[in-house]
C-alpha cells in the first residue's frame, strides 16, 4: 500500500509444524500496542464465534539472526552454560556487542532457543511464505490503496477459512509419524544396542554401545570419566 501501513498476519502452527493463518490487520506501526490490538481483536472474534479461547504459549516473530550454536540448545541448563561460554569468549574482543547481547538477548528476550518450545517451529519461514503468496497471487506486488486492500483482505481471509471447509487444509492436533520413522524406531528397538550415559561437568553425554561389548561401570557423580575400548575385541 502506498500509504506505508504495515500488514500484520497472525496464525498458529499445529503439531506437524504447519502454519495456519488466522487473520490479518492493517496497523499504523509495528510496535507493542499494534500487536496488542491484533491479538485482542483475534480474541474478541473467537469469543463472538463461541470458539475455544486463544492462549498462545509461544510467540514467533521477526527478529535479528540468532547465534546458531546457542539457538540449538535443547534446554535452559545447556543454554545458560553455552551463553556464559559465548560471553567469556567474546567479552574482551567485542565488549560493546556483548553488552548489547546480554541486555537484549540474554535478559530481555531470552527464550529464543530450541528447547523453549518443543513441536514448535524454529523459524518464521512459514509465515514469510504466506506473505510471499499474498504478494504473488493477490496484490501482484502492487502497493494498493488502503480502501482497495481492505476489500482484498476480506477476500483472502474468506479463502483461508473455506480451505478448511473443503478439506484442502487440516489442523493436526497430533504429531504425524511417517512410515519411515516408524520403521526406523522398530529397527532401533530390535537392534542390539543400548545407551550408556556418562556425566561430565554438568553435561550428560549419551553413548551408543553394543551390549556384548559393554561392561557395567560404577561412576561417581561429578567425576570425569575416560572410557577405553579394547579394539581387539571388536
């Protein structure tokens, strides 16, 4: 739109990590009050339709590129440990950046690693794909007048809604497990392997070994352990 008003799209993801659009809003800005207006409008609409109340557990929005190694942390303990090591490594070389990083991404916004929300997407790629479809198929990448875009927005949302009525899209409330994954799981259960966990400086390292080549070892908690394998018996 030539007036420069941003178009905000809101949606949710199912347990198969597929994105489902719920609505859109034309706002004057992309500040906190604009997103508050969007979510309140969505909640009011759900109430009028006598549908289940929306209480999102996680919000995924646009943001700066995450630090890749930290972003893949699977739980809070690993994230804190990795963050401390990252800060220690770069504090002397990049003090200004580390100050910003600690304030912005380790204090104010510190729930951006993988372990915060299992079964939720790691990125907002699905949302960006929805934006791209709107530009290609609806607006044809033109900056429309606000009055024209309002009409188009109603048409887009109606199309989203009817895609579920016609069975073109479905919301998965259970994770779909493929035949390939079932087969791999069955083969793992039937395999002659077990998991040996050794604790080392607050980290548990899972190690796969074959049962007939593994001896039971008593390990004191908190001790560093070195396991040597006799290759002549393998």
